C-alpha cells in the first residue's frame, strides 16, 4: 500500500516528485524517499515518518529524473533503512516498490550465499540486488530477468546512474499509470493518475508483466517476451485542486460537515419524481439485464462493507431480491458459488482496495458482471468493472472515511429503488421513499448543528478505554461503523455488537468502566433495544443512547441521550452515523490523537 511517483522532463524533477508524494501520502505515511540521477551518480534522500520529515532532511539538487516513494510498512519496521528507495551494493541503481514479494526470504538467502550484503529488512531490496546481479548494460532486460524469479505483486520504478534519461517501470496486480506529454517532452509515472500535475497527458496503465522504458516525452512498453507493444492511451479529465481544510481544524471534520452536500449530490438528478423511476447516468446495464438477476452479491472492505450491508438490506426490503454483502478479504478465499445470474457490486471509495479488486476478479472469472460504486475516477475498480456509479463526494483526504460512506448508502438506496421499480414496486411507494431520502441532507444538517452537545458528551466519555456499540437491524450495521470510527481515530477498544447478541457472551465484559453506546432509531425493534439497554444498565454500564426525538422509554434507562431527527428505519443510518462520526472525532480530539492520519493506517489498502 505504498505510493510511487516518477518524473522526467524539463521541470525540476525533485519539486514535481515532492508534489506527487504529497498527494500520494494517503497510500501510506510510514516513511518517504526520493532518488534521482545527477552528475552521473545516484542521489537519494529517505526518512522514516511523514513527508514533512523528508522535506526537513532534503539535500538533493540538480536531478535529471526522479522517483519518489511513500511507504506503508509490510516487511521490516518503520525506520530510515527500510524507507524506499533501495540501492544495490554499488549504489549504481535505485528502486521503489509498491506491493509484496512473497518469496523474498528464499531469494535473499540465495543472494546472501553469493556474497550480497543487505542493508534493509524489506522484500523490495531483493529485487534491486537481483537486478544488479543480472545487469550487463540493458536495465530493462535485467529487471525482467529479476522479476521472472519473483513471486508476488508489484509496481516498480527503477533508475540507473548509467541511464540518466530513463525510468524503468514494471507492474503486476498493482496499479501503475504512465503519463506522457510529447509536446513539452515530459513523462510521469504514478500509482494514481489523479496525482499527475498536468492535464495534457496521454495516459496508459501497465498490465501484468509489462515493462516500460520511460524517457522525456515518450515511452516504450515491452511484453513478457521483451517484444515492444503499442499501448492504447487515453486523455483523462484530471482536475487537480490542492486539498484545503477550508478553515476546519482537520480534514475529517471538514468532510463530516460536507455531508449534507455530498449526500445531496449523490441523489441529485437521479430520481424522476413524476414517474418514480431512478436514472443513473450511463449505468451500463439495461433494465432487462437488471431484471434478470436472481441474486446480488456485494463485495467491499471496512467501512464500505458496512455501507454494503445496509445496501444488501435495502435490496432485500425494497426489491425483494436475495442479497448478501461479503467482506472481500474473506470472500476471495471462500467458495461463494457465484454464477452469472448474480449481479456483483464492488463498493470502494478509493477503487484501489486490493482485497476488493481480487474478489471482483474472482467474480468476473465466474462469469458475473460487475457494477462498481466508487468515488475515485480512473481507479482500478472503475477500470475493471462493467459499469460504475460514482459517488461524486469529492476527494476524501482524511484516512478515516466519513462522507464516502454516507454517499455510498445514498447511492445504494437509489440503486435498490431502481431494482425495486423493475420488480414492480408501486410508483407511490418509490415516491414516498425518495421524499424521505430527500430530507436526509437537511436532517444531517440538524445533527451538525447539535455538534456542541456531542462534544460535551465526548468530553464525558473520552477517558473510557472500552466501549460496546450496539443496535439492531440497520442500527446494528451503524453500530459497527460507529465502533470502527472510534477505534480508528482515538485508539480505544470499541466493539460493534448486535444488541441481541450481548447476552450470548459479550455482556460478561460489562462493568461501570465499559460504556454502551446504543443506536435506538429502528422503530421495528424499539422495545427490544430498550430491554437490552436495561440489561446492561442493571450491570453498571454507563449508557449513551442515540435516539430519535420522541422515543419513549429511553430516558428512564440511558445516562445520556443524543436526540436525532426522526426518519424511517431504512434511512436512520445516515443521521446516526453522522452523530457517531462526531462523537469519535471529539473523543479523538480530547485524547490528542492524530486525527487525519491515524497510526498504522493508510487511506488506500493496496495490499492484502
Ligand atoms: C474506515 C475506512 C476503511 C475503508 C476500507 C475500504 O474509516 O476508511 O475501513 O472503508 O479500507 O476502503 P475503500 O472504500 O477505499 O475500498
């Protein structure tokens, strides 16, 4: 889950690479590094920690080309030695790598036996040492030979002091985009084409086994037989804007506050009020195709899987089509028994989550068509899916996902409505559902206006180290999401649990130091959740309830209540989730955590 970037052209390669790395930091921020060729030698600078550490240590000048890396540690601790780039023993070449080399140990042992001295614990160093072993003047050929011994996944960039005008790149199952401007004679490589700082580029993506020789303003790509191949290029609409907190203390808070607008944008223009029909722009599936599906299988990870579970419930409740949400990291190793009569939906904010991509490929191989629900354009999932519905939520910078999730739920609500209409849901029922959905942005706004109350509650609860988040039905998934937000940004132990399951074991943990945060918004299970609250209260747990205005009975049990605008059971996840996000934010703030870049995490999980 690292980010790699490279530049060769008339502008200062160092400056361009640093700007690229700034945008790629979402892929990992354990360390950063840059290498380039200058005055006939490899120059490099690398540092553990964030890009700001590298900037302080930066001592490079006059580079003819540069490659840069931002790391999420897989092999070896976070320190300067393990930061990329890695060099061969003679310091004649430097490599950066995103991915994992699975047989690195065996290869390392062989190289050590032949006298090679390693300077890092990384799997990546094995590749550069192998290339050095095979190098006899043709760098691409040496890399190809080295990669023929390697098992694993990678996107790689390599430079050599004897080839100052070249960057060699290779990829297998990891994204690597190459952008070329023949007019200005500039070339870029990046793990993410959205980070290219030029909109005038012919862009191609390296496919498995391909190797590219990138020079100023042109690129040659070779297949595994070392034959030159003609790659199809595309002009991408890239509109880069420098991320800004717009006056908010953190990107996370800004993104929480964007939600009335982002949810609105996710539904805008996608529902015909007169006809009760949903219309996604260029959906790519005909009504006949969608009507023919017997099942839906949703694949996603983390927060996106929580949205997926809500989506599966929508599909069942509205469209009466059997639907399941599978956690992609599990699904890829299970026998899902997928057949072409199942519509597969891959949900991902980034479009780069390795497990979701792997599960999607398995579904494709089983003959299924894939609908992607994604935020990031040009990402791997959007390129591999048969059709895409975009979230239109704008760039999400905070590692902890907020606005993407509520947009995912909004899109899933509309998609379920679409499937339902195709299966005969009456117009009036669709209109009523949409009218309730339309009110969600305003209801989220009401939650945001009550933020001071949530901050006060956070201050009261911030000293606890353990929490249960409980709910039933839609509120159970919401409790999973609320717990994930809290543990992710404030490092406290928060567990989402179906309220009815507490008494099957988890309740043993309850005591006066173990608060229970209860999501009570489902009318259908109102009495049940109140009984569960009474049970934990009787055992001494402090109880914080998120309940819709007007809910009876909760005041008699809960220690604290945050009142939510009432809505339907199906749509309650929106406001309850936003309230949980703010609670987590203020607890993290009180605990002085790194809110936008929590420890050990990366925005985009590109390794399994
Ligand atoms: C939670 C969070 C993660 C992501 C997960 C999937 O706040 O951000 O759990 O939801 O890594 O990422 P995407 O949606 O990019 O596939």
